[in-house]
C-alpha cells in the first residue's frame, strides 16, 4: 500500500486482508449524485408554503452524509426540532416524487460494476438518507436483483455504524468492506470495525482509509482481478 505522504491523507497501514465476502455501499456521493433533485424538492416546498427561503445544490453538497437531526438543525435553524421533522416529512415526500421522475446522476461504471461484483460478492447499501430513498434509487437504477439488503437512517434513526453492524449480523458477513466518500463514513466504518474504502470522486475527503479509488470502475477492476 506504500507510505503515507507527510502532509497528505494518512492511510491505515494494515496487513493485506483476505478477499472480502461482501461490500456495503454508501449511497450519495458513492453510487450517485441526486443532490440537484434534493435541492429542487426543498425549493419546491419552500415556494408552495410561502417561505422566503432557498437552498442550492452547492449548499447541500457540503451536508451530504449527515444524520437527520444534525442536517435539519443546519437547514431549518429557526424552527423547533418537532417543527423541523414535520416540514422535512413533506419535503421528503416531494423528494420521492422527483426521484421517480428525474432521478439523479448515477456515477459512471456503477451499473455495470454492481452487476459484475454481484456475481462474486454480496452487495448492500447503508446510508443516512430518508427511509425510502435507497429503495427509490434501486428502482430508478433497475438493480433490484443485485442488492441483497439495505438500511436507511430514516428507517430507525440509528447511527450508520450500528446499521452496518446490523447487516453484518443479519447476514453473517465475515469480511465486509464499507465504501463511502466522506470522513464521516470513515469514522462510522471504524466504529463498526470494518475496513473503509474511500471513493475520491464523491462529496468529501477522508484522512484515513484502507484503500482509495478515483473511479467506481477502478474499484471494480481491483476486486475482480
């Protein structure tokens, strides 16, 4: 794996692990970019309800991967926690409708790569998104047969590392890897005791990782050698 650069990201130096048996993917910034769709949903809700508020894809880009309560505190600071959740429930309903109609940008190599990986590995998704967003993504992408299971933060409001462990226990995974695009993903992977693979093309940066890749295709090619 080489040595970390003195002033650059520091890789976790560990012995080469045996071949993994499964991959658990983050969603936003790892498999697709639907932030413009999310932004459109927020702005449509604001407009429909007469709020003099507006957001943008650029603003939301920096908030991707946050758990719901933290995210809403930033997005709707003038409202109480109860009011935030009520507003967000309606925003998410609009978001679901827009995902169905306009979807998002599935990253290059993801659809072909998941199909190839599914022949050798079990594939999962764990994301801090609303309850049905993963299902909407899977349907939009047409990959129902490729994904074994998934958990969204909106289903149980538990932290990502607990949901990663839930899938590991549920499916008796022996050597899973978590694939994400932010340092928050790295932290949650460490808490779940799962090696973290950093996708450099996503929304964030990571200070430590087991491996990193600059494209989904390069990740796939590495694990199908």
